[in-house]
């Protein structure tokens, strides 16, 4: 396992900015408003050929000034406990705070390897602000600027030098299944991930919008590695007005770009809403596998507990994902939560399936013979060759004489035939139609042509130029002869 470095400090000292600088990414949300980060956010970093993990944490407060202060403190405590090194960030512009003194005292008692970083030092002239921080008993404060990068290389040199030998941290080559948990606000996304991982990995609250960032959580089960991505709730665009929430929603949607399977959580107590269908549409556009999870099933009245009825309501609005499996759970009680792992694995196996070219050609050939395609301007639509070109999702290409003439209903027919005969009934499928020109180049390239008649000529234009040149030379010779006779 790679070394883990936890970044901690009071609110609004620039922890997330430094996290983005070290990981060379923009994955952590950054804003001038304190308290943006609430959960532990992991990222990979590499410095001097030494890989390590960086953990961004929420602002640490001793007093419960914020509704989430207690939960954030628990997250910070867990991050410090699992870290090989701790980086405490101080505010070089704001100076020392009473919270800084309390946190320094706690770290001295709880962790042997702590690096103290004074952030927001943008140059040598501002390094005089370091003197105040020596009063905290810090021997070597590092002046850095997370925003501009000043002083960060020197700090990382010392940080990496404190790690054990690189041989102690072998690379993990295991395949990882990436699972994004998405849905409307307060659908129970964080609660579900906490239940799946068996730990209080994420801050949970009844307040809608508790999760702001896309938070990754790694776990291993039955020898398989999973990365669960918790996301912010996706509300209707018309209701999203706060700048921070807009970024949170964008990151939630973007998280589906890097997932294999999306768990779309639906609040069963409220039923299937138009926004649930909209979220499903986002997942469909991204081309990832989908599992519908009806959460809070324990809150549904006994007379209405009909999974089939819920699925029918969902299919009415999201027919494009009728192939997606579904389950009913309660993240609070743990009811049927374990079933999700087998469903994820089943969808992922299909999502990563490759079908032989021979089988694809036989399926399409049989389908077109049984139900021939309609004529295009009186001409027959011909399928010359079919093959699978990619996985995640399975992507098939058919070479035809008129690709634009394949009607969407016939495209759907062929896709259903592929699903039936390949048993890819729980994964999205892409079917692309391309034109077959009929021209295939097997001979030597034009510049390598061995034909003596055309040797040295690359194309028709060059041959014409040479012919005209010869004609001018002949005319010149004739003119010279005529002048000589005179």
C-alpha cells in the first residue's frame, strides 16, 4: 500500500488548494467560503518517483459552531489515525488562531510525524510572516503557496524523504470496478456507501446537500477491488442557484465519466420523480452500466410495497434504460444491501464483455435474413461486415452501403437481437454504422510504384506537368531548326 498523507487544519486555510497542487489536479472543490470540504477526499500523487496518497479533510473546529463540526472532527481523526504523515496547514495571511494552538497540541500527542505548512506565502518578501508561528513551538515551518506553487517543491522533497523505502509499497495491479452513487439530494447516497464499506466513511445528515464533492472510497470484497464515488445530490437546474452547488452538481455528473456502473438511488418514500428520470438520462448519455436502487424501502407503506409497480413507473419515463436491473433496499437498516455487490459484478461482467467477430457476423446475418431491412431509394441495404471494436460499453460496428439509411427502428431491432443472442441483457450497447467504400489498397504505395510507364510520377497532375514540359521542349527545338535554315 502507498504511504498516506493527511492534510488538516482549521477552515479556510487553503487545504483543498494545496491538495490540488500536490495531486496536480482540480478534483477538490475550492471556494473562499469556509467549510466547503466535509468528507475525506483521497487523491494520488507522485514526487521524485515516489507515489503516495493524499487525503483532504474538512476544517477542524473544537467548538460546535457548525452543524457538521462534530462529524467533520470524526473524519479528521480517522484521517490522522490512518496516515503515515500529517500536514498541518496554517494561514500565513490570517496569522495564528486559537484553533491552531489546540490542533498543534493534539497532533503532538497523537502523531509522531507532522509537517507544519504556512500557506498563502506568495514570495520571499512574505516569509517574514513565519516568525509569529514559531511561538507555537514549531521548529521548521514551510512557507508555501498552494495557489501559485511557491515553496511546494522544497516541502515535498522533505515529505517524500520521510517515507519508507519504495519497495515496501508495491504497485497494485488488481482490476478496480468504479461505481458512482448518484441521485437526488437526501436520497441516502452517503448512508449507502457507509453501509457497503462497513464504516462511517462519509458525513451523513438529514440536511439536503450535505455532500458537496465527489468522494472516492476504496474497498475490497471477495478479492475484488471497488471504488465507490459518492456525489452531491442532483437537483433540477432551475433550483440550483448557489455557485458552490452548481460546481457540486457538475462534478456529480462528471463522476459518471469515470465509472463503470452507476447506482441511481431513488427515494422510495417519495416515489419515482421526473428528476430521477433526468439523472438516469445523464447516466445513459455517459454510456455507463446502470442499477436502479430504491432506497428507504422500510418507509414505504405495507400496502404499496410492490417492486414490480415501482419498476413499471420507472420504465414509463426511462424506457431507454429498460434493460437496467433494480433492487429495493434500506441503507439505514441494511436490508438487502449485500445484494448490490452481486448485481454490480453481474452488470460489470457484461459491460466488459467481448464477443468474437464470427459470432457477431452470424447474429447480424441471421437477423437481416429473417427481417430484411427496408429499401433505400429502391436499392437494397447490404450488410458487408460486422465486428465488436470496444468494451465498456460493448461497441459494435456494421459496414453497410448506406449507413444513414438504417432506420432507428431497425437499429433497435438489431440491437435487441445482439442482446438476445449474446446475453448482454443488463448493459448498454452501442451499434455504429459505417459506409463500406469497396476500395482496399493492397499494392505498393504510389511513390513505390514499379510500373515503368508511371515511374517517378505520383499523380495525374505531375504527369500532365511533365507532358507540357516535353511539348515546350519540342517546340523550342523546332524553332531553333527554323532559325538555322533562315
